[in-house]
């Protein structure tokens, strides 16, 4: 071996058992912290869901649209004179109307909305920073046609109470048909979405979307 050649030297690194223990504790601590963070996040999601549902349910049976109408209802029937020779002569010979007539003016109101008490935790879900809400279907909460809302405009002959009541029932059915034609349930659903959205925004939620929307509801595209 020349003077320039040197024998390789072995480097021995001594690690204290205390350092090894500290390293193990640090790794274990990071692992547990991660699990606790995930568990805490999951727990907060459940709490948020219950909180949202509770706040929405507090709105109760929410009326968000009303329809008012005033309608004219008519009914005719053969009068007492119609079946007599004189009545036949008056009708056929002189063109006179010998029937009895009843004309009513009816006023009614339809109250539409959603019953938010029907909602449960399954109607709320989270996806990232967005809250998805499933509202109950809109419905007619009340159809108001009171006897005091009827006015007799014209009446000839005698009309039994049952006949008048039947005509009043017709007013109720016409009121429902007119409310359907006016799209009252659509307006009620849109009003409910506005009310719930305002509530959630005031509670600190920014992005709110709605699931299972009826086909007759038109919403802006996602991101608007």
C-alpha cells in the first residue's frame, strides 16, 4: 500500500432509541390527526344537515302564491209554464224564453305553496361547497269559496237549496281549473325556492341547488 492509498473508512451512525420513539410518536400523531379531522368533518356535515332541515321546517306550511277570480255561473231549467200549451205557444210561436234561470257571481281564492314540514334529513345533501335541497311538491293548500262570496245576479223561477249548492260546487271546480291554467303551482314552487334560498344564504351558505324539480319548472343553468 502506497502513501497515497488509504483504506476505506466505515461510517457508523448511531441513532438514539429516544429519537426513534419520538419519530414513531410523530407519525402516529399525524395519522390520528388525519382520522380525527375526517371524522370531525363528517360530524359537522351531519350537524349542518339537521340544522338546515330544522330551519326550513320552521317555515311550516309556506304559502307562496295566491289566485283570485270572480266568475259568472249560470244554470237553466224548464219552468213551470214550459210544459203547458201556453208555454209551448210562447216559446215556439213567439220565441219567448219560458225557462227558469239562475245567475250567480262567485268570488274565490286559491292558496298554493309547499308544506316544508314534510322535509327530512334525506332531502338535504352536500357536494363540495354546494347544498342540494329537495322540496316537497307544490300543492293547493286552501280553496276558499264562501257562501258569502256568492251574489245572485238574476233569478227566475224557484230553485231548491240543493240546486244552488250544486252550482256553488261548480264554482269551486272552475276556480281550480283557472288556477291550473294560470300555472299557480309553478309560481308556488318558484316562490318556495326563493324563500328557502334566502334562508340558506342568510345562514351562510353560498351555493344552493334543487333536486327532483317538477318538469314544469324552468331554472337557469348551473353557474348562473
